[in-house]
C-alpha cells in the first residue's frame, strides 16, 4: 500500500451522507436478516456482544453499530494498513483492498456514530486475545478468503460465541473465493455448525439449536409478504433459502453529513403511544360548496334535492 494512500488528508477522507454511499457490498436481504436476528435477540434479552472480522470500508459495521445495546461491546478486527503474514494473503490484500485504510474506515463510521467500536488492527487470528470466550451473540466473518484463514476464523468464533450465538459467513458461495465455501461446509459437516438460512451472499448458522430461530424466521417472512423463500434440506436438516429483491430496506443510521432537512425526513419523530392517543388527528378537509351541490344532485333523490334548494333560497332571503 503506497504512502500516498495511507497518508490521506482530511479532505480526501470520505464524507458519506447516507449508508449507500459507503463503499462495500451489503444487500437488502442481508440487511433485513442482520436487523431481524439482532432484534430477535433483543426481544429475548439474550446477552452478548457484537463482532466483525474484516470491515473493508465499514458498511456492515456501521449498520451493526446502530443495533448495539447499552453496555455492549462491538469489536471490529481488520488488517487495515498492517502487512499480512504471508505472500498469498498479501497478494489478496493488494488485489482486493488496495484503497483500504483505517482512517477511511473511521471516517465512514464516525459519520454515523459518536464513537468508534473497539478496533483490533491485525490478523483475525489474534481477535481471541481481545474478546472473551462465550461473550459474543452475533459475529460476521468477512476477512480473508483463503481456506486456511477462514477455517481458523470459524474455529475462533466458535469459542467466542454464546451458546445461542449466530455466525454469518460472507462469500460462502462466490466463485472467486472457493476457500470460504470449503471452510464453511466443512464446519457444517465435521465441526457442528448448523445452518439457519442462506442468501445469495451470506450463510447464517449457529452451534446451538437452529429450529427455534428457523420457526420464528419463517413466521416473520410470512408476515412481510415481500420476501421470497423456500426450505431445503441438507443432511436431513432444514435450511431456509431466501431472496429480498424489491423488499424495503430496514432503517439505516443517519449521517451527520446529511442536511438538517434530510435528517428530519430520514428520522421519524418519536412519539409515545399515550401522546399519540391524546392528540386529535387532522381534521378531514371540508368539501367546497360546489362539490356538495354536485354530490346532492348525483346521489340524492330529485324530491330531496329540490327541497334542499328551496330551503337554501329561503335562508338567503331572511
């Protein structure tokens, strides 16, 4: 990575006004699933922190940070500007992430949040030195695409997850990184990882019992009506496959670089149910007199219409 890129000035750093302007790949189906899994955990008061291995420019990290609960910790691990440990990993970094710097990630993240997550700059293999075992409820693995590294990341995350924690594998089926697919399905076949669902880009699994999650997920999908899905079976175990083309994205955090008017439009006003019930709704518009006359003429019987006209004339003369 050149010094010119690594030493970006403040003027060169990104200033996104919305999440879609942050470079990266985070499609609607996965936004919906991240949002649903985290909300499902919150509804059940399941404890645990958040973890992301591989952040790129911070798109999914920004989204995750908006779902962080008070007193929880969000840890992001990435090489950023650090050298990789071997030639093959260095080659991948130069090819795929030539413009990646920690400063760019931080600028993107701070556009949407007041404080940065806990950042571990280095190989994903060291994240276990910074995160306690059994402390993570949701982990997103999107670091190296090389088999041996992904395999190690999966084993590390298994130790860090809570009993019912969820792990998400990015690029589990992409043709340019078969090592991710090999490591993911090896964990399913041999290491107790149990699939919950898949999208076109991500695999969702757990080392706990996936059945309650799948049942609740299917109920949620059916209630929306805008998400296509089917249930397939892998080694006699159900696997939900879904697509969300055309579905509405979940709520995004609002950027501090967005204009005040746009922020107000993006952020609906908070209002308690009690206040909403006490405040009368807007009055319906009063039709113009000409409109009333046309309705009377078109709808009422002629004898009633004539009586109304005569009554109006008498009122005018008095």
